C-alpha cells in the first residue's frame, strides 16, 4: 500500500532536487487520541483580508456551545494583546501559544478546528 509520504517522496525524487539521504525527523509531542467534543479556534492572522470579525466568531462559539456535543472550545492566540481575546466573553477558553510547537501541541488535543484563512489554517 502506498502512503501519502511515499507519494511525496516520489515527487521529491522526480524533481531532481539534491536531497540528503538523512532528513531530520521533527519530534512533536502529539497525543494519540483527540478529545471528542473539543474545538480549537485559531483566529490570528496577519493579512487584514483574512481577518474575520469578532462577532462572527462569537456567534459560532455560542451556537457550538448550545449543542451539547461540543464540550470545550479552546481559543489559541499568540498573546493576550490579540483583539480576539474578547472571544472569552462568548465562552471560549484562552490558551497562549507563543510558538509553533505550542500551537501544534494544543491544536492536537482538539477533535475539530476553526481557523482563519492563512497561518494556523494550514496546520489545522
């Protein structure tokens, strides 16, 4: 059975790029089981055209929390200075993610993710 990793390796080999035989493996502290009913919201983006209004995220949070299947909504932001910190008022629980490793670590605990277009959306 061919996996996506094998497919990507074949594409890399066919590209003619000089790729070393030993490629370092990135170690991430990921959990094996995601928490059912947990949602991560990652609204921080740099590009203004990708920023969604706080009230739209707030409406989504309220609707999700009304549904008893969603147990927890985690708000992943770079820091408390983000304008999206206001989403705590709608019931999201803030977690500061100072670097990419922290973002991935907390994102991996959630079953679902909502992210703005760009940045963390590519990871989610």
